[in-house]
């Protein structure tokens, strides 16, 4: 496992880290005992950074991470998120008082005195103009409830606005073979501002694993069934906003250029790690086997310039016109 600095936090974190949305919910059936085995395997494989949120299974994944912490002497970092508990999820709800109440709940779920990293959870775009909220976050840091804070964003424009606030330490953003825009517009600015970049949805909700087919079915509680068109939350969170069948065609082309000794998923993860502005990526894993597969990409040799160019050509041919301008 290789490690990178997470921006202003100073944390040295595993470049392949662990996204815990899947073990919380809305990804089909999940079993807590298997989830715990996956988390334990993650530590064994060198992962020391776990991303979660208070709404993943209504605190389920936070509580699993608390259980992991109590079961080991290994030191690791936990980043959680707050804001999506608001109903309605609107600008007006993003007050220091509301966010602090969510933080208090996460502190209880995780059974800690201070959060390593608190991220605003994809707030409405107008929130990024709310200077009083970011001042409020600074006050919560001073209180000792959080060590650092960042944002999880939907768009590049939101990311650029967020890093104008000097104490925003991290930005979590979607970046993968189906989502090029962050590297073209945002990453340079993030590096200049010493902002850590956490890459989510690295496998485009599983599309980039190469395991999905036209007739693949999803359970009713899986967002890949109920959020194809953004019915529940931002459409870009599901398959990176790419039309499912178009994505399958692009993956078929990508599979032809991947290195012979790796899986399609490992190829997709390594492609992300070729960008030095990235601090880590957070693929989800429900099983120990998935953790082992994900972490193997860290030790793969670098991709060639030709492979990188071919990935871009496939993006330009199949994906760019339908998603690039949206996020």
C-alpha cells in the first residue's frame, strides 16, 4: 500500500481507502458480520482511512466503524459527513446549530470525543456562498469537536467555490474514467491551495468493474435501480450520471486496453491514482475479497502514456457529450 498526504490535515493516508456507503445501505443486501470482516481485512491490507456519513444506514456504518476501532490497536482515520439529515434538504437548514447537532450525533455513533474530518454532505450550491456557515465550522473546530472539515461536492464549480474558504481542508468529488472534468479544471487549484482530494464513485457504481451486463438486475433498495434519473438524489451519484447501456459500450472498449494482469476494476482504480493531486480514492467493499481486489491496484505498475491517451479517447467518443458539462 502506498500513502499520500491529505492536504492541510497532514494525515498520511492509504491511497486506496474504504468507502462505507455500501455497508450502510441502499446497495442491496448487506450483512453486518460480513461487513466487519471487510473492515478488518481493510486494516490488514494497509487501509487507514475510512469514509462514512451519518445517513449511511441511519448511522449503521458509523457504528460499525466504532466497533472496528474498539476491536483493534491499529490507528486509523474516520471521515464522516453531515447535512443530508435535513428534511427538506435546503440552504436554510445549513446553520452552524444544525450541523453541530449532527456532529454530536456522529460523535455518539462513533463513540469518540473528536471527529478526524467532518465533511458537509453535498449541500445545495447556494450553501457555498454562506460565509457564516464556514465561520461556524471554524468555531466548531475551536470547540474541539472536529479536527478538520471539508466538503463533499457534486460539481467542479462547487469545489472551486469551497476552496476559497481558507480552512476547507479537503474536497470529496466524483472522478473516474467516466468523469474527467475535475482533472481538467479543479485539481491544479486544489494543489495550489493544499487541499486534499478524496475521490468517490471511482468505479461508476460498479459499471467500471466490467461485471455488469444489459440484463443485470438490482434489488429494490439499491440506488442503481431507483435513482437512475436522479429520483432520490443527484443523478451523478448513480453510474456517474452515464446512461447505463452507453456505459456498457464504453467499458467493453476499455476492457480491450487494460493491462493483462489486472481486473477492469483495478485498471479503473489505478487510472485514478495516476493523478498526483488525488489524496485517495474510496471504493466501497462489502466483502473481504473485494477489499483485497481493490487494494491490489495500489501496487500495480504505472499505466503507460498510451493507455492513458486511449482512456481519454474512449471518454471523448462515448461519454463526454452527455456528462462533461453537467458536473
